[in-house]
């Protein structure tokens, strides 16, 4: 995937100077636009904001800031154990999940109108390529776990807010019979890890060649991100310092001269 994105980056970089000289289908009166977007991908959801400057009729430069939750797969939730009704109500949780993984990314890119699709509506197919820096946010996933505390008389239970520890002896974090559900407590700031990284992104976009004051675009593409440390999300799943996805984005925007 990284090689394909690099090839796409070279294509856009080489095509851009030629695109600057071409007039016609991409001519537009509104040269600036600010948009927000919602994205669904094979690795989770993302919200983003984009500022673009149309420097030539067929060429635009843009900056993009995004925030996403990266799931790295589809997970089934389950209800907490009901073997201890006298303790507290059970809550749903994701078995095996050890961290929530969020990502903040900021990058710069180019958008080139490849071909106008319809002269009447001024729809155009565009190529978009961008690269930038990113920061991961790893937040431990705490569970409410039940432990026995028998003092030789009657059974007694202790409930702990516990995060995953691969080296902890006798941990019941992965034992569904003793997990009451997800915990909302125990999330200390010193538990959060912030791995830095970077990304590259290539996409095609369907929008109006001549921007209207208020408009909507549809973008489909692929993203490859890499970090300077591994990003463990699920127990039993190999932790790697990278991930890739394919996505679809809907983005309304406001344009001006």
C-alpha cells in the first residue's frame, strides 16, 4: 500500500505543472474554501477540516486537520458477567481490548481536476494526494474485574478497575466470567501514551469544477500511517507501528473569492 501511495504522489507531482497551464473545465470564481467532513473507513471513523486555495483553474493546494478513532478491526461487544448480582450492575465491553487508539493528523496536499464529467452540472473528477505528521493517543481500556477475598468465613468479593498487564500474575482481565464490564474510572493522565508518526494519503474526489458558495464533495481513497512505536489495541493481536485503510468521506464546504 505504501508503494502505491508513493507512486500516486509522484503522478500528481508530475502532472500538476501541466495542469496549471490548462484552462476551461476547472475555471472558478471562488478560489478559497473551508470544509468539514465525516469519514468512515476500514479502520474506524474520522472527522476532519480542510482549507483549500485554488491557485490555478485545475490545481488546488489544501491543508487538512483530522481526528479519528482507529479500531483496526471489527469487535463484538458483550455484556458483563452476571455471576455476581450482589455486587453491581454489569455493563457492556469489548473482550480482549486493551487500549483505545485515537489519531490526530495534519497535512498538506494537492488537488488536480483530471476530467470534467458533465458540462451542465460542472461535475469533475479530481485526484488528491497529501502527506503530513500525526500523533497517536493510546488510552488504556479499563475493566471492572471481580476478585475473591475469602477470609475463611463467607465469600467476599473485591472489584478492581484494572487495565491489561501481560506480566501480571493471576489477572482476570481476559476472563469473561469475572469481568463486570467497562470501567469509567482509573484513567490517569500518566497512563496515556502519545506516539508520534506520519502519513500519506491518496484519493479521488467528485465535486463541482466551478465551486458554489455552499457545496458538497464525495471522496474515496486510501491512507497509510506509521508511528515510532507499536500501537497495541487487542490482546493476542500482534502490535505493529503502522496501519492502512480505505475510506469514503462526505464533506460540505463554504467557498469565497
